[in-house]
C-alpha cells in the first residue's frame, strides 16, 4: 500500500492492476482523473526529454505505476530467481570474494534472465520497469566493472579475458533496424538524435531504402558529429533538397531523378567502403538491397560480407524504388583501390522489398539477439500500430489474422510459381509481394512513426519545411518513452563490449611485447 497526497493506492499483486481507493467520497476519484489528464497534456506538449521524463514519473506515481515498480512480485518474470541472484552478487562483493563473484556471473549473463526481458514489463509504466530488475541490472554491471578493474589482481588477466569473451557471446548484441518508408523515413532523424544524445546507438545498425540513408549517416559519424548534424539548421535544408527529388520525378524521367538522389547522398555520406566506415566509427553498418531478377537473392551489405563495396552505391541501390528509380549497380574498390562495378551482371532495387528488417541475418553475422526497430514502412504501420498487448482482447484476433494472411499468400505463391516462367514480369511482381508479406516488422523495442503525420499521397513527393520538421520532432518524441527501456536492456551488453575491446587491445599489446622480446 502507498499513501500519497491523501489518497491510498492499492496494488493488487495477483493481477498487477492498480486501483484507487477513496475512503470518503467520489471527489478524490474526480481529482485523480483530472490530475492524470493534466499530466497527459503535459507529456504531449513536452519540448525536451528531461521535461517529458519528469512528467512521466509524476504520471506513474499518480496512476499507481510508481508503486507497481516497487513491488517485486509479478507473473511476467521470475522475480524470486532475480532477487536471489541479486542478493548473491551483493554478498560476494561485500565479502570481497571475487572468485565467488566470477563464478556466479559465469552461471548466466544474459538479457532475459528469469524472463526479465519480457516486453510487457516495459509497457506498464511510462518510465522504467520493476525496481528489482533495475537493481539487478545495475548490480551485474557493477560486478563486471569490479572484475575488470586493473587494480583487481585476485583474478588473472587470462581468466578475465576468457570470462568477458564468453559473457559477451552469451549476452549477445543489440541491433538498431531502420525501416524503409519514403518521406516517413525522415522520422529516423529524430530517433537517431535522441539515441545519440544518450549514447545509446548500438554498434550494429541496419537500414533499407530511406532507413539506409540514416543507417549510413550513423555509421559514418561519431555521436558528437551526429548530434551536431541533426541539430544544425542545415539538416532541414539537406532533407528539403531530398524532398524535391520526388517532385521532379513526376515531371521528368526517373533516369534524371536518380542524379538528384545521388547528389543528396554524396552531400551527406562520406565516400567510404563498409570496411573503412567500420574502422572509422566501430559501427557495423548493414544495408539491404533487393534483387531485380527473379533468380537472384537479396543481400545484406556490410563490412563482413562486402567490405569493399562503396556505401554510397549501396544507398543508391537500396533507395531504388521500383517504378520510381531505375535498378542500380553496386560499386566497390578493387585490390588497387580503384572503383569498379561489383557483380556487374546484377541490378538491385529497394531493400525494403525483401529485407526491411533483417533480424535473422544480423543474428547470424553479429550475434544480435535484441532488436530496436524504428518503423516507418507505410505498408505495415496501420497494423503495427494496432494494440498487440496480451491483455487486449483484440491481440489474439490480430495475430491470427496476420498468420492467416501470411500462410494464404505463401500458399498461393507456391501454387502459381510453376506458371511464372511464362510471364517473367508477373513473376517479379508476385515474388516482391510475397517477400513483403512474409517479413516480420517488429522487434523487442519498437519506435513507430505516426502514419497520420503525412498523407499517403505525399510519401514520394515533396514536403514542406514544416512537415519535415514535424516528422523529425515526431521521431524524437516517439523515442523518449523508449530511452529508459533501451538503457536498462542494453546496459550490460554495452559495458561488456567496451571492456572486451580494451582487454583484447591489451592482449595484442602483450603479444607484441613477447614477440619483441624474442626478437632481441
């Protein structure tokens, strides 16, 4: 029970629903409702993350969710297991037993321990989640930093390095996936701005179509550079220039419009290969491109699979919307550093057609197991914005309907496939439609654009300065409620990545010293 400002809030632990108890009259309930409505208005009008955060915490306290966060019990995760591990880690640290601490950490360092990664745990309150989970994540992070401390010589360097490698592999990587979406893609600018301000942009980033431009922007600039670029007035000028491309397409042939797009890309993206960009920022850019031919397969371009491909050419291919821009050829540097066609016999189009959110490939290539999605794809936004929470009676119907559509589309495509060889154009269209329908468009944390911000007819046409500014602001405001969730869910992984990078660099220095000593 929590007593606050004359009202008594009761938390029903069994079903985790908050209830307002009024001991005397209905006035407290009316005042309670007015208070929440006033806070909602303030949240909507907030002009900074700090302002939004303060109001969100006030709203949680007023609604009973502040008390909910302090109650350990929940059906949504194994709170007993988390509490026991928390107390064990604390005890070993207080006793100075580093070997016991390391043994306990070795028993399991991953983001879904005891089900604490359940998305529903982060949808209850506006800010944060169960305090038990926050305390546990903080304790694991502190324990890892304690083990890594150079002044801690109770554990050998070799044992530490071995632990950090295994822990990083077990915990996995977070990945940011930016979807396609025509002019709605400018929403990603606001998302990146907020994540950069809080140092929360993951090392693994993917983008397709419009999302590819922002993925490349993040992967070729540091956080400081990105914040400067996104804060400058010139950002709107750059985007306005991009917007004019689509207006000219209706008046000119697409072959002329592609030159305008190339000009925009060249202005904001350095002329680097995927490998060069990785060496510059340490971020792993991934850009999806779809095949122009039926027999081809989609590709995910990155520093592992295509290190020498030029990022600018990958963007041109990923943004080649069928019927708007012509299919594109990829370009790469050869062994002499000269630019030449990459797979010259193949052409590529809009990456969102076949691999808008390439989670499976990111999992295979980089060990990504936690996905943050910025979704602007207009084909799926109306469905993705529907209520999917398990406590909503529409959720089962929506999931069932989605499954039926996927299965029906796949069945019809399979049955018609033998006849496509007689009509190649129809085969290409059918393949594209099936690819779009079969994809998954959500992740663990979803930041969704407001489809009502822009008319469908304007997705491939010029926008006014006010409309562009609104899209960016919408991206920022949609990201604010996710900042604390991202911080909690990725804290351990971010620390492990930083420590492992330092330790492997030290291992390399030690190896060089040994070689120099042998040389002497």
